[in-house]
C-alpha cells in the first residue's frame, strides 16, 4: 500500500469516543493530506512511503483554539492594573475603556502592523500543537476597520502552517460615534458590514456579544437574521455577565456555538443540546476577571450539550497565550474531567467551528496531528506552564 508518510511507535488518543479512544503502540498513515490508515502498529499493512519513529510520543488530533480575538492593536495592561486596584470589567467598559480602548488602537494600525503584532501570539499557540485557530474581528466597529481585521486574520494563514477560521464580530460594542443611535449601528452591521464581509469571502461566521454592556437579544436577532440571509452561520458571546437568555437565543438560530455561558440557565443549555449548539467554555476570562460564577457544567452533562475549551485570547479579559493552560483551568476551575477537557480542544472544538474534517484521528479526516512527549494524556491537563509538544503535522506534512 502506498502512503505519503507513516508515524509509528506512537500512542494515540483518537478522540473517537468519550474515553479518548486510546490505541497504545499505534500508527497513523497519511495520503494527500488525509489520514489513510490508523490503528495498532501490529495491523499496519505493508506499505511504501516515508516513516517517522515517534519514539513513544502520544499523538492527538491537532489542537483547535475555537474562540480568539488574536488580531488587535495595542494592549490593556493599564486596565489590568485598574482591576487590581478594584475597578470592575463593567466599570472600565462604561468609562470608555475595555473594548473601545482596543478599538482606537486597532483603527489606528494598518493591516501589516496588525499582522506583525499578531504573529507572536499565533506562534505561541502553534508551539503547543495547535493547528486550527478561530480569529474574530470586533475591534474595528466600522466597515473598513472590521474588514481590515478580517484581512489581517486571513493573512496569518499565509504566514504560518495553520488553518485560520474567521468570525465577523462587528456587534461587539457600540462605537462612540453611534452614542444614542444604537438602532443605526445595528442597521449598519446588518445592512452593510455583514454583506461586504460575506461578498468578499472574509468571514466564515458571524458572532455577536449579547450582554447588558453590549447588545440586546432583539438587536442580536437582527444581526443573526442578516447573517443567515448571506449564508453565514452564527455564534454568540452568551450570558457572561448576566443571564440575558443568550443560550436559548443561540439555540433558536441553530448557532454553531454559544461562548462564555457563565450564567446560562439549564433550560437554555438544554435547548442548545437539542439544537446541536456547542458550549465554548473560556476559563481564562473567568480567572482574569476573578469571576465567582462558573458555567453550569452539571446541566451541560445532564443535557448532553457538547463542551469545547478555548483561550478567548484578547487584550482585556483573557490575555492568554496558552491553550494547554486552558486545559488545566478547565479541569481545576470548572471541574471538567480529563476526557472532557481534551475533547474540548479537539472534537468538540471542531464542531464549534462547523468543521467536520478534523478533531478526530480517523480515516478520511484531515491529517492534522500534535505529538507530545508524555506518559499519559492527563499530563496535558496536569502541568502548569509546561509544553511537552515535540511535533506538529498540518495536512500530512510536518510543520
């Protein structure tokens, strides 16, 4: 049998089932960027092609960071200091800081400057075995600046061996020039920004921030209706600071995901499970904001709602450069099990982006792999600040 590349002497966490689908002393073969064979090494058919001895490493599907704000101008370390002095996230936002602070820096930067600033942040993820990253706009808050952010995000996929998925988040905050004219800004998003992003192929999905300091469920519904008209799936920042019905709203639109979920109620979570909407948990924001209210993991388990984990990498509420750290925080803060956490950065993270060709080691899937020098998968959730990644494969080629 002819393969392009074969990895042997490896332990596999295939993510095919909720027990991680472990195959000890396994092998994986790639052909044309896809997994052509996977299983115990003893069953590997006679073949031609390059062979890599994995030296006992564990191989997982390439990790997926399914919720980031990785492209932005400036940083908000001063606000970090203000929070340490007692200011709340909401107080900072209402005083003109927060998202609007990053908006000003992002508008002032040109596209190349945004790309160059984002590359080190992206590289930090890639070093940990990440092969797919979602990047949102939402710091331009005007037509040209939103499209500039999306173009910069697309450019990152040309600079590095990684899949970049983009989400248009123009409904992130009300820009100052629209103060007192909320309806006009929502109309701008729905009637101008979404159509342009869709027609230029810059957005893979549309996101919105439905919250007391952002947009109402009714305003969000108008944004989502426009997304649907232009053939784009939707995602939602839901119920982070208040239970404003975001989980149920996301479910009603068949959203790919609802993210944050700190205050989502059990009925909304059950509706998400029925709709197939993934709950994306963001423990980096919980840690940074010192939140005491955690997502209702028990309700998610009871309803069968799939749970993903992500960095929420952003300059304000989660300046997190490590998806591996999120594995630990998901377990220690939210009490996820090791399988739940690892499924959250592979199979369920892929579902949160609507990607059906990755997140699992199985024949026919894209051959994106992450190799780790560990003795058991739990170590990926156990170490704080460690990075045991010893290899990354993108579409069947070592990256």
